[in-house]
C-alpha cells in the first residue's frame, strides 16, 4: 500500500547539511497498523510528512496505492492527498469554525453537494462520539475531543490511508487509551491502512501490527510487534522497551557472573498454560522467578519471565531441554 | 468663547457639509485601501520565508516598497503626489483630490498589518489543509482569511482611525472636509469655536469607529 524506496531528506541549516532521513526503505501493507517509533529527533515526523509530500524528499520514491507521488505535478498531488487522511499532535483544527464545519471542511474543498455533506458529517460525528458538540468551537473542547474531531475530519473523504503524527502525545494516559481504541475500531470497520508515529512503546503494543524503529534518520529495525517485544535486537529498541517495562533494574542482577539465568518468552495461548509447573514436575529442578510480566499486544497475549535455576550444570541443561519440549522461546543470560 | 455659537455651529450647513465630506473621503479611501492593501498583504505574506509561495526576491522588493511609503510623512507624501493625483482623478483638491494620496499612504500600512495578522495563523492549520489537498487559492480563502479575521478587523480599525487623521491633515493642501474647515477658520481666521467643533466631531468619530471595531473583533474571536 505504501512503498518508500531509498527516501532521503536533507535540510540545510546554516550552510550545514542535516540528514533527517537517509535511505529509508519501507513497505507498509494494506490494512495493517504500522508503527514508527524512535526518540526525539530521530526523523519520524519528517518520514511521515514525506509520505504525503508535505515534505518533499531530497531523493527517493514515495508510492501510495500504486501511485508514485514524487512524480506528480501539484494539481494531481492535491487530488491524491484527498485519499490520505492525516491527524496531528496539536490537532490543527480551524479555530474560527465549528466542529461541524471543521469536519465538513475537506468535503467543501471537494465541492461535495450540501445535502451529502450534512449526512456524511453527521455520520462521522457519530462514529467518533461527538454528535452533541457539533455547534461548538474547538476552543470549547478537551484535547481528547479535539483529536476525535481531527480523526472525523481525516476520515471525511473516505481515505485508504491514515497518517498519525504523535496523535496521542498531547493527551493523558486514559484519553490516549480511548483514542487508540477508537483508531483500532475504525481500522476494523473501514479496513484502513494506518501509520502511527510515536515515541511510546505502549502505543505500539496497544494497536500496531508491525513497527519500524528509527534512530538518526535510519530505520534500524523493522519487525512484527511481538517479535520486537520478545527479541529486540538494536540497542535503541531495547532501551525503548526497557523504559516501558522497567527492565533497567534487572541489569545489576544480570551482571553478576555464575548465576544460571534463563529468559523465557511465551506467546499466544501458552502464556496462560502451567508450563513452568510442568517443567518443575518433570525435572525436579528448583528455581526462583526474578522478574515476570504478562501483557497483551492487540489481541495476542505474551509473557516473559527471568528465572534463576539452582543446582548443577546437568539439571540446568535438563531444564532447558524440558522447556524446549514445551515450545517456549529461551535465552540463556 | 461663545457657547451659544458653539451649539449653533452643530447645525451650521458648512459644518454639516464638511462632516459629510470627511465621511465620504473616509469611506472611499478605506474601501480602496482594503482593495489594494489586502491582496498586497496576502502576497507579501505568501512570499515570506517558509510560506506557500516563498520567494525571497519578491518579498524583499515588496517589503522595501512598503517601507519606503510608510517612512514618508503623510503631509510630504501628499505634496509629492499632487501631479500623480491630478493624473488619476483630474484634480488635486477637494474630496476627489484627497482620496489618491490617502489610499497610497494607507494601503502599504494596511498591507503590513494584514501580513502581521496572517503570520498569527497557526502553521499547523495551514499544513492540515495542505494535507487535505487544498489548493493555494482554497488555503487563502478558506483558511488564512477566516482564521485571521479578528486580526484583520483590528487592522482595518487602526487603518480607518489613521485615515481620519490623514483626512484632517489633507486640509493643508485644500483637501476638503473637517480638516479643511479647521485650517481655513481656526488657523487662518483665528475662529476658535469652529476649530473646537471640528476637533470635537473628529474625536467622536474616532471613538465610534474604534468601538465598532473592538466589538467586531470580539464577536469573531473564538480562541
Ligand atoms: N524544517 C527543518 N529544517 C531543518 N531541520 C529540520 C527541519 N525539520 C526537521 N529537521 C531536523 O531533522 C531531524 C528529524 O526531525 P523530526 O522532526 O523528523 O524528528 P522526530 O523524530 O519527529 O522528533 P520528535 O519526536 O521530537 O517530533 C532533526 O534533527 C531536526 O532538527
Ligand atoms: Mg515529530
């Protein structure tokens, strides 16, 4: 659905080149929720703004729905953009227009007949749960409500793609949750392709199918969310995950030598099965759990335990064998 | 000072005519100032750095021209423009002869105010419109102008009030209206009552205009 080929973007700041993006290759499939995560300055906004050419890439190709946007003249680009919705961190609503008019705005740009605008806006306001606020002005709404208006407006032209630049970063955790649920709900109903920019792993965990991790203008890792969570490879990814789980405290324990430590990862239904109990029964080994967490990624439950095995090398290996028989993923620390 | 005469002067035909003339000059010059200054201000804004038509050369040229007109005191500009005025409207005196210098002085001033209020429009909102596929024309008419409406109205108010004082000044070169009266009677014949009455009417006029402007600004402010 969205294909980026060798996309680079450089800015000239005080006669010096800044490589905001270098050689980005991404392939986002139709109907998936794709996350882009990274620390501030990594180039996430630049990347998403290159997708609808708000920012023109210095080199490379941007293709959405089979159309090469980078090759289009501006009038054609304007009409392609109507199929790409976008929502923003600071909502960017028209302060001089009512909620109704804000949602109607993209339709009016398209010269949709009045009667149809009326129906469509009503439908959209209902979808985002703001029927009662249609005649208010943006300044009279809360942040979460403003973002709902932003979402309704982005969906007005029935786009195939929705781009979200830090759509929840200005909101509190509870409101964030409700906006994410709304996005998930919309994605299911409308079969949209959604790209979500964020610096919070929780957002990725909550709704994304796949995620790209960015650092210094490059994509350093791109995986299914569950794989990234259970087997992060790049340092930046590990750091981002550690921040959400509070894993950093473990490091002191892990650095102590000659302890027999295992990291066990469960995914899917096995998360809830008594695997550890079975293993102990089979091997008679004695162990203690140093850290554990169970969580959900969208619908998939997953869990991760760090355990210490007491006993000799033989019983350690027996334990590993037994765990492998139960098809869980293992890592010796 | 003769109070009875002051009161009678309110219904003096010459004063009433002068007031009417001032209002006509004010109305017409405001109209033309907006017609010229608004598009000029929009173009200057669009040409400035980081905006839709970003064009450094064009911006520098327009900005310099605006600055030149704004730095010449109105009295001098008015005298400098006598020939130009004759060419445009056929005369350089009276109500007609006053309007061109008024507009030429006020339009660059207003354009600058327009540019400043457009700059206040949230850049994110313009970007959102671009992301929705709005053309530059649609962005001007449906985003920039409505979003900056309170600022534009405040700008018009300031411009009209400035124009009131300019119309009075134009009396020096026979411009007609209240300023002309104040100079002919008050300055040349030491007629204090007429002078005071004209000043009084001008003050009232400014008050009314400012109040009206403030009300409109309030009415359109949604922030
Ligand atoms: N218009 C610009 N001019 C010059 N440099 C820019 C511009 N926009 C972005 N940059 C630079 O490009 C890099 C990436 O910026 P970008 O805004 O994409 O980061 P980000 O990952 O979105 O960060 P944040 O989480 O803070 O929003 C930064 O180093 C930034 O300074
Ligand atoms: Mg950003």
